């Protein structure tokens, strides 16, 4: 009786090269738009909101901060849904939700309404900002993910460069409420169809072979390990500092004598600094371990932040310091995107393989 040859099945690629380029292009465009409107518009508009409503800058910032906290909390279930179903549903839903959230912010007649609208915006942020985009590119691009992640963060780094001056220009001609209405329309027109029609494709399983030498246990055990907890704490504190700098940078520079428009341009040029900082990340990953890389990046981030805090002027030096902070923030974003997968691999982070 003849022996039948053993059949081996090779799982086809999830996306063709054209498909990979398509999702990368879509995410480059939508990350610029989402970050620019949901995040970078606020520091520019905050002084005008305070002047118009009588609410203090601290109170207004607290509402924005609530949105960030909600984004962090919603990010946990959103990550699980994305891991199971892929990014199309999550990111399209986030774009749809962002529009009414911005409408709520623009029309808020009272502080409770304003806080509630920012909480809703936080849900949208969890679904459309870097984290789901990073997860999508990491899974679809696999071993070449650093190339894709660098490309999308280089593009996303221009969000403040584009939208901070644009928001300042709109605010010179429109009230802050009308400015947010215009931005809401732009976000909906760009990101909803882009996510809906651009993120289709088979959602692959995590590669069980890649990084097998780095796998030391199930995801639950890794999440409780000392190394993981310390990494999360370091990245969390660094992210907190980065958000605090961005939110307070425009008021800080205005307090140093810059006009609102110039302060907005400084924030925008910080985005250019982010792009420049990210250009060298590939070389840094090739020459350093995850641990050393993290220490160097966080140290540079802290030093640049201190420099921005202590410089009294002139305007040119303040703008240069803002660009340095942007460069440090930009490379830190790539550390966020790659530290866990570089250290423990993709398979251990797959929610389907462990608790």
C-alpha cells in the first residue's frame, strides 16, 4: 500500500504587499488627524476656553485629563477586542464616537457637560490613537513592524506641526466652540471612511515562533513579573510627564512672553522634533538592549523637560527647547510601541494564549 505524502498547510499571508502599504498609509493619515484634533488642539484652545467661560485653566485641564484616564481604562477591553477581531471595527467605531464627543465639547453649556464630553472623547481616543494602530501594524507587519511603526509615528509626529498652527489660525477667526465644530467635521470626514474602507483584511494570529528565545512563560506570569511591572511603571510615568508637558506648554510659553500664535507654532515645531528624534530609532534598537534603550530615552526626556522648565527666554531658545522635548517624546513613543514585543515577543502578548 503506497504511503501518502504528508500534507502540510502553510497559512497564507494576511495581507499582500499592496495591502500592507494600504493599511500603513491609512494609519499614517488617520493618526495625524486623530492626534491633531483630539489631543493637540486642546492646549492651543485652552486659554481661549478659560477666557470665554470663566472656568480656570486647571479645571479645564482636569476635564481633558479625565479623557486621558478614561482612554487608559477603556484601552484594556479595547485591546482585547482588537486582538480578537482586528482593528477595523474598533478604529471605525472610535472615529464615529469622536464626532459627537467633539460636538459635546463644543456645545458644553456647563462644566459637568464639558467633563462628560471629554470622558466620551477618552473612549474614542482609546480606539483611534497610537495603541490600536501599533497593535494593528505589529500583527500585520510582523518581523518588519519596526519599519511600519517608525513610518506611522514619523507621520503622527507631524500632528502638532499641522494642527497646532491650524487650530490657532481658526481660533483667530472663530470662537473656540466653532473651531471645535470645524475640527469635528474634519475628523469625521477623514478618519471614518479611512478606517472603514482601508483597514480590511484577514486578521492573522500572532506568530508562535518569533522571539521564542524570549518567551519565559504565559502572559499572566509575565504580567506579574518584576521586569514587566517596572517597565510598565517607567513607561507610565514617562507618558504622564509627556502629556503634562504638552498640555501645559502653550500656557507656559505665553507666560514667558510669547503670543498664542507663536506658542502654538512652538508646539507644532515640537512635532517636527518628534519626527527627527524617531529617525534614529532603528539604529538605537540595533545597538542597545531594551533595558539600556529605555534608560537612555527616559534620561534624555527628563533632561529636555528640565531645560524647557528653567529657560526664561528668548523666544528662539524656548522654541529650540520645545523641539528637543519633542524629539525626546518622539523616540519615547517608539519605545512604548516596541518594548514589550522586543522583550517578550508577540506570542506571549496574544490574549488567546493565556490569562
